[in-house]
C-alpha cells in the first residue's frame, strides 16, 4: 500500500467516525425531544376536582334527636346525608355553643 492509499484510508475512517458520532448525537436529540413531548403531554392532564364538603351544625340538638341514633324523631334527609358521608361520633362539647362550634370548625379544642 502506498502513502496515498494510507491517507485515503485514514481520511475515510475519520469521516466514518464523524458520521457515527453525528448519528449518535441526532439519535439522542430525537430521544430527548420525544421524552420532553411525552412529559409535556402527561403534564396537561386535568387535575382532580376537589371534594365537596358540607358540614351541618345544629345548636341545642340532642344526641338522640336524629334518626341515625335510633330516635323517635324522623329525620330521613339528615339520615340519608349522614349515611353517605361521615358521622362525627366523638366530640367534646362545651357548656355554651360558641366554644363547641369554634372547636369543630378550627380543629383546635378550647381550654
């Protein structure tokens, strides 16, 4: 092999190496673009709706004055709402309704 053939072979090897490097870079850029696109599409999902909260507070309502506590008083609407929601069964009451209401609404018991 002559010096010209050696130079041609080195030149073709150099171009081939650059071509392979360029193909790898393009592949990685395409992969990155697809990843960013997927992340962007997943990020556009609609957030879940917050739950609806309904809290009923009644002054001077006795423990057995509601239908779900085996009362003689019929409260079908309140009983239906209570059975489909949450019934607070353990609550410390105060001698006046203001302190009880504040403790229930804030979650901080009165002293």
